[in-house]
C-alpha cells in the first residue's frame, strides 16, 4: 500500500543520510535538473534511476517508491515475536493474490475489534 510520495521519500532519504542534492547528483550521475524534478514531485524515477538512487541512499526501491515497507527492505527479526516470525515465514511463499486475501481477513478482524471497543 502506498503511504507516501516518491518525492517525500527521496527527501527523507537525503535527510537520513545527511546528504545534499549536489552530493546525490555527484554519486548517482543523474542530471541535477532531473533530481530537482524528482524532489519537487514533477517526475517519478524510472526503474534504472530508482535502482541507482536506492543503492546510493541505502534504502529499498520499494520504500523509496512510497510503499509501506521497511526502509532498508530488511525486517528485523529481533523485533518480531515468535508468532510474527511464523506468520512472516509462511506468508513469504504465498502468491500475491493469496497475500491480498490474508490482508483482507486481517482487515475484517481489525474492524470487528474496533466495533467491539466502540461499544
């Protein structure tokens, strides 16, 4: 699920890495005006530039695109309960359609819980 824009994530990544736009241009060899357009939200990076930006900024491409995923693409298993780890390990082998079905079930459960709390 998209939770942020590419422009916002690019700016956040620059801030996290304490990097200026000029340094990003130098390290990626992407034209300065194109980086400016990315940051202003005029354009989104195509796959080749997205890959370069993610590598230089040490973030996952998916996170940079604005999706609700971990920043570096890695899930810290030390922060996961045993049950979380079991759910994750079983879910990673599911098809995208099966994952969507599971998410729908979880959403229904959350709605039911919210209804009970509102009573």
